[in-house]
């Protein structure tokens, strides 16, 4: 689980913000632990000892590589998840892992794009409008055949999405159902939404009980 960022866009390390009784990173880690056989948490280097985690790098890809180095050798399928997505559920982990076990090199959860997307040049001029039906917004957790992920990272390249490295290497990446609830905490408004969502989920559980 990748939580090594400094929160530049947020204004502070967002992974440590509170959602009800737990922090964002704690909630994400708890759900990951429910869905897997073990969790390696990557955090800012200065926090590694206090958080019982692995020191992150200067880029997201470097942080992933640092975490991957601590995954036991007998693991065949690895999930990479952003700590800033605290609402991924165990079912989503199962979907991406099942897709890799079925033969894919990588599997990513995604949701449909509802807005029209424009490709814009450096001069601010629109160059094309891709068909929205062929576009999806990709989320994490993403699952990988461990050997494919290790090979993809061997070049030391950087990407905002690990599946992109698999694509560049010629691997087969498949898409499974994501969730609109699986929203990434990027700006303060996202945090306010997340706090409201935690309360709503708690109320839903009380209604069911």
C-alpha cells in the first residue's frame, strides 16, 4: 500500500487525516489486511519507524519499488493500492486478484467516464475528442502477476499508474468493475466528502442491525 506522498496538492500529508475513529491510512490498511495475506505499507521516510512501514522514495514508482522489495518471495500476485483511497472494499481486491489468476498480467478497477474529454496541445488548442465510450477512469487496488510487476519496474521508470508500466512492457492489462465510492482523497473537499461518507456508512449499518 502506497502512502509515501507529502500531500503537496492537499497541503499536508493527507494519509494521516482522520476519518471518524481512524486515520485514512489506517482504514485503507485495515481493509487491505482483510482482503490479503499480508500488507506492506510505504510511508514517508521520516515516518517509517513510527508507522512500522517501509520508507518511500522521491516518486510514486520508487515508493512502489521499495515496497515490492519487502514482499515475500513466494507471493505470486501482488496488489498495489493508494492509501489515499480508503473506500476500496474486499470485493474489489477479490475482483482484481481473480482476473490475474485467470491469466492477465495486471487487472485494474475502473469506472465509466461521464464527462466529454478533450486532448489539448501545449498551446491550449484542442487536438481531438476521444470517444467517451472507450474511456474509463482507473482506480486502485491494482493486481499484478508479481514477475510481471518486478520486470516492469526493473528499468527504473516512473508512472502515475503501475499498470502503465505493464502496458509499456507489452503485458496484458484487463479492467474490472470499480466503484464511485472508491474516491481518491486529493484536495480538502475530498476529505470532507469522505468524512460524510463514513457517517453515512455507519448509519446504514445501524439501520441494517
